[in-house]
C-alpha cells in the first residue's frame, strides 16, 4: 500500500463550483446521479482525476451532455476515474450504482436498522460517486432524494429543505440545498422511518432555527437531554466566541451502527445512539456527560471544521484538536471545571501517553499515512486539544479570543492549515510562537525534571530540564516550549509574597505563576517565598508532559492536603498511590513481606472524612490509579508484580478504611437520593463518591459489604448505581452472582446500549476464568461483529480496560484479540484497525509476552487480502 506524504501536497487543478446529486434509494441497488459544474484551473492537458472505490459501478459518464467512451475519453481503475481533454469549463454527469445493504464497512452509504445513512469522513464519499474526495475541494451541494414513501418517510440531507412531493408508484422525493460550499466529507444523507423531537433556537443574528433529533420510535423518549445540550451549545458558542448558527435547520439523526461517536455533517449530524440517548434509568451520569460533550463537539465543528475546514488530512488536528478544546471548555462551563479537567487528563494519560510511547507515535500533525482513518487518534484529538490549551495559557484568554476572531475573519469559507491557526494566534497576540510550533511536528511526550533549591538569601530556584524521547522516524528532538503553571502552597493558601521574578516567569495574578520553559534546561528564580511554602507544579496540567520533581514525601503530602489547586491534590494522591504500588511491587519481586504505608492510608482516610465539601473531588482523590496508569509510568518492574501490588493495595485500603468507607457510602447514598429528588445536579457528585466507596467495599468481600452491593443492585433506580453494583458483582464471589448478572440481561435485553454495558462489565471481570467467560460471550446471541458498539464493549473493554486479564502469561488474551481482528478485517476494516491498538503497547512488557504478541501480529499480517487499515497498524506494531 502507498504512503501519502504531507510534503507532496498539491492544490487540485479544477474547481467544482456546484454539485447536484440525485439518489434513487433502494437497499440492494441505489442509483446516484451526480452533475458537476467544473472549471479547469491548470493547463489544457490537465487530467481530471476523480476518486472512486471498488464497491461501486460506473453506469455512465457524460460531458456537456455527450456520452464519454472508456479508454478514449476516460480511464477507470479501481480507485480512480481519469477524464481527458477537459475544456475550460464543463458539466460532468456521473451515474453510479451502489449496494448499501452489503456495506458492513459503515462508510459511504449503508443501512442501520433498515434506514439509510452515510458516513463520508474521511474518504467515504468516493464510495458513493466519483469525485475529488479531498477536503480542499469545496462545492455548493444540492441533493434530491427519491425513495419508497412507506419504508422511508423521512428524507434528509445537508442544508435547508427546498421542496418535497410525491411521485408515482408509492415513491416520494425531497430536495435539500446547502448554500455553504463544503468538502465532500461533510456530505450526508439519511432516509428512513424515524421519529422526531423538535425544538427551536433563536440566534443572536435573528435567525429562527428548527432543531430536530431523529431516532427510532422506541428511543424518542430519551432525546430531551441531548436537545437541551444542543441548545446550551448554541448559546455557549454565541456567548464565548460570538459564533452563531447559519442554517434554518439543525438535524441530528441517531443510528446504532456507527464507526465512531458522531459526525458533524453540515446541518445533518449523524450520531451513534450512545451519544444521543440519555435517560437516568438506562444511562449513567458519565453517559450524560458524554452526550453533552459530543453534542457540543459536533455543534462546535460547524465553525471549527465546517466553515473553516482542513486543507488536507494532515491538518486534521486543525479541526479536531481545536474542537475538542472547545467542547472541553463548554463542558467545564456547564459543570465542574476541575472535575472535567481531572477526567480529561485521565483520558489523555490513558490513551495518548501510551500512543506517544509506542510504535504508533506520530506528531499532532502527521507527515505520512497509509490509511487516514487510522489517524483519528488520541494524539490528533486529545494532545491536539492540549496544544490549543497551551497557546491559550501562553497568550492569555483575551488574546486567544482575538486570535479566534482573526482566524475566522481570515479563513471563513476556506480550507486551511494548522500553520494558519497558529499564525492568527501570533498576529492577534504579538507573541512569538515559532518554537511553540514544534508541538505540531514533534511526537513523543516530553519529560521534565524539576529540582527545587533554596538559593542565597530568600531566593528559591527551580531548575527544570526537559527531554523528548525519540519516536518512530524522529530520533533527535529539539527542546519544546513548555508552559508550567505553578504556585507556592502554604497552610493558609497560596504564598503571595514572591517577588524578584526572573524574566521567564509571569505572575498570573491569582497566586499562580507561569514559567516559560524554552530550553533543554531552564532556571526560574523567586525572592521572598515563605520558607515553608511548597511548590505546586504544573497546576491544571498546563502542559502534556511527564513530570518528576525533587519534592520530599513530606512536601507531597502537604500538596495533597493543602494545595489551593484541587487538580494538583488529585495528581498528588495519584502519584502517592502509584509510588506505593511500585514499592509493594518491589517487595513482591524481592520476595519480601508486603507492607502498606500508614501515612498514605491515614491521609486518604482524612480526605474521605472531609468528603462533604467536595464529594466529587474526594472521589477522585480516593480512586485507585488504573492498571493502565500503573504500567505506563512504571520503570523496570514486571507487570505481574505491579498488577498484584495494585490489587493488594486496593484491598488494604478497603480493609483499613472499612468503617469510614461504609459510613461515607451510606451518607453519600442518601445525600444523592435526596438531592436528586430535588432535581439538584450535585446529586451526580455524591453518586460518584458513593460508587467509588462501593468499589472499595467490594474488595473486602465482607458480608455487610456484599449485602450492600446486592441491595444497590436490586434497589437502585438509576443506571449509574445499578451499573456500579453490577461491576462490583462481576468481580465478587457473591453466591447469587451468576443469577444476578443474568437477571440484569433479562431486564434490559431490549435496550442495545444497556446490553453493551452488560457485555462491558463482564469483559472487566477479574475472575480466574475470564478468558472462557469472554469466549462464551462471543458466542452469545446478542454478540455481533457487525455492530461496532458491541465489539468495543466486549473486545475493546477486555483488551484495553482489563489489562491483567488481557496480558495473562498464557497469551490467550492476545489470541482472542487477533482472532477477532482477523474476523473483523473482512467486515469492517476501520474498526478492526482500531482494535489493534493494544497490540502496539508492549514496550513495558517482558520478552516472553512480546514474543507472544509478535506471533499474533505475524498471523494477522499473513492474512490474505488483509485490509489497508489493518495492514498499516499491524506492520507498525510488528516493526
Ligand atoms: N469528525 C468525525 C470523525 C470522523 C471519523 C472518520 N473515520 C467525528 C468528530 O470528530 O467529530
Ligand atoms: Zn471532531
């Protein structure tokens, strides 16, 4: 397969001013007629090259009404249609036929629950018709859809409705015009039997917008929350960035077969049901938060992505990093900023850090790819958002807003690069961001070391050094710009007496400072810092780096207990817990008695006792670092020892804090209950704490605890509590375990999204026989390789969320995954490729396990007709 290079970019030599599409829809054969009005920009000899694919047949091709002849006027290969002798301007009519019913790849036009829908990003449009399927070709689309009225009463496409009516034979049609020029990846069409929730939004520019959420009839009752989130998003973008919506309708359609979360097609978002449907009895508090975030994300794309789009796919983070940043800020403004940040950083560490440390590492703006769909990664999305966040930190919020204004002023209606974005920020702020741009081109997570020293007199000196590890194709790295937000914590708040700052320090006015690191090693000096004050570093995770400090254990506990930056209190508990895990792991490796620090238990206990002031924060302070976290930051140790140590520590905490856990469990349970009766949003925070307590309590295996788990399982009315109890139950050895798990299935079997949770909960089982449990579940009648949500909930959860089971020495975990990938490769290569991620995370594993993984990769690579996406991932992992 061919590599595409950023360096090879060349503008398209034709303009496609308009495209008029007609779809005659039928599941087994849909006929697509596309009329393109084209203008040649290059020389007379320029060939018009259109992208196509193997799943489509060309029925006819006309230029200005004249039928073209194969070989004489054009050539057709599997991936291209090349048309010769293009005049200066002409109309090209392309007729193709496609088979949506057989499309299990879920890109292009396909069926979900019998309804037609499309997914065109990144390169799905080429499976619908021959077209320059690249983001820098913008055109004005008009669409006519024809289908049987009875089966497909709802006919939707992008833009505004422009006519509808009946045609003979039980058919009807609808016309949609989108006035905003757009690339083909934003095209969408939906046709089916769908129910609709309608609302209105009046924009700041005086436009009345109709908002519709379409779902299967059975799901209609679960759309209110998403509708509210959409209106909040619209309001927020007007207030925060002065950006208003620009069409008369905003349609959202929820489908249950979808490769990703959702898609921002202009005026017609298509969503995975998982990110639309939300009802407290079937969705958890976390699900609600995700729905709000994803609804916001797709809405915000209307400006960052659609109005201003990407010049080429290497610039993907231009829209994705920026839009993730925007949705994170939106969610922070809607709920708790610090909790949102804690959760986002956790997600970054869980997905992006390991990516950056392994064979799939790539810069935020990659330089080459084989399959672009493999680059919708945590690096492009989440690290991309961190890069935007750092710019906002460096230039300040006010300048950032100015930069956004300038970006839209300059680039509205065009396809641009990450460079154009940074340029706008630079021009609006007057800051020099030349070195900062390395964040786009250098892969790898920078590692910083902070050494805190007392200098002469009242001087405090922070010496910070950085290294950026080498990554595939990038051995040598340059020092990056790293903005380090910090303060000096004292028992009565931040120390405010610091002065005499070196010129690389900027006071932020709120007790915090911004240290601008720009070299391999920098020194930052302060005068007049209170002698007992403790540096609180990298507040709010101001840069996506790994940090080591010389803080003493005493100082670390001080931060845990006293820092004004709640984020850093959680960071510190995480660090202390991990340190304890590693200490125990060392004891295991040295066959010594395992011990647990009293001080740690005592501090956690004190935090727990003081839960009332901030239950969500305390729940985060108390949470055990995940297995993934523990192995990502471990050095030298074996994963076996680390997993065992983590389990041991969890159990010890559960036993030692047994009384407090139970009492805080009971009181947060009743607080959550009474708050939720009053409709108070704080209930979420108490439930979060309640269920962290429950997960510890489950580790004791005690009688009283088991009783409470079963009670919660049986009595709870919210899915948040029900699922937490189910998870505790799965791990437990409660007698009725199997029976209760079955009961859950029976109660919810009609609700696909809850059945996904049921699969996922079992995929996380810590039981000895988990591999055979997974095998049983793969044979369950509700398991299916054609539904990505189902694949993710069983295979994805097992391989990415249950590391101790996945990495068992026997290698069975790897085999289960490879088998699933091989099967999926024929059905849905994009999802198959994504599932391969865990096979690239072997850098912390021992030789034996690496060999076992290598074997499976080899098996995958040996498959005949292996798809391009899977080939790219497997060959990178195998190298
Ligand atoms: N832009 C889409 C992702 C498209 C996935 C292509 N494989 C969703 C989003 O980021 O909003
Ligand atoms: Zn996006």
